[in-house]
C-alpha cells in the first residue's frame, strides 16, 4: 500500500467555481506551501478534470474525488483506477456523500486500488455503515453526516459520538483501517476535537475552498495537528 501519513487534513476541492481551471492548481499550491512551511500532512482532491494537472504541479499527495469499478476500455465518462494512477494521484475517495456507489462496487473499487497501490478513502454516513465498509479493509474510512456537509457546525461539535463510535466499530472489524471525520470542519479547534475523538485526521471542503483567506484557514487547521 502507498502510505498517506497521519494525522492528515484532506482538502476536497469538490467542483466549486473557485477551483475551475487554474483555480485548482492555485489552491493546491497554497495547500502545498502551508504543508511544507508547517511540516503538516495535507492532501488535496482536485476536480476530476484537473487531477493530472494538479498532480504534476505539487509535491503533496493528490487524491481523486471518485473512481469507478471499471476496467480501461470503452467506458466513456467513467474513471478507471488505472487512469487515476496514471494521472499521478496517490489514491482516491470512494463513495463520497455526493457520489454514492452500490456496496459491491465500493468493495471492487477498494480491491482494484489495493492491487494498483492506490490509497482508498471510503466515505460513509454512520458508524454502522463504517463498520460494514471496514470489512473490505480500505486504507481509510471518512465518516460524514450528510446533513452537516457544507454547514458551519462541525461534526465534532454537532455529533462527537459518531466519530468515537465509528473509530470503535471500525477498529473492532479491522484495526488497520484509519478513521477520518468530516462535515462542517472549519478550524484548528475542530481538527483537535477530531483527533481527541480518535480520528486520524479530517476530510473537509468549504472551510478551505470558500475561505476568504485560504492561507489563514489552512494555518489554523494545521495548528492542531
Ligand atoms: O468531502 C468533504 C465534505 O463532504 C465536507 O464538506 O464543506 O462540510 O467541509 P464541508
């Protein structure tokens, strides 16, 4: 398995207008600069159409936002794990709340990533679904209550128990799987709370992509690592 060092902050750029075209590399470079300056683990998930460009421009880990359980070939518009690897990404999100997949496809995508040496980060919505996904032994499980995504209240404040229960239930299935949490994470206090609840880091988006001062937001977030 390719390693993603923890504790880590994974910034999902989603497909916000701020990261269209050159905006993706610009934001990735801001993440890289803070990661290097503070010796912090930050990974980025650029929009799919910018994956290769971002991966070639920064030295921090780059992850795909999605991958399909499809082999290379006549699969118009799909994303094969092989193409993610060839683009220079270190791994991929799987089953994000905004891009859900059927369980059998999640399992197959995790296995394909394992074979290719790609890091798999499976997104889930509850401690129970997290435990169910842990059976497939992805590298990471990121639990995110969908109703808190994009909001101003961090999962660590609104529902800290979902984080600690997910850690407990996932580790009971496979102690090697690392747990992240996300939804509404905005600052260093939220990151600290996530780590105190047993998570190995956070997955966040709007707190960085939509920040008025991106560098200040990143510095605050990494101050808790
Ligand atoms: O992938 C991270 C995401 O779903 C959480 O989004 O904006 O609440 O940090 P946000």
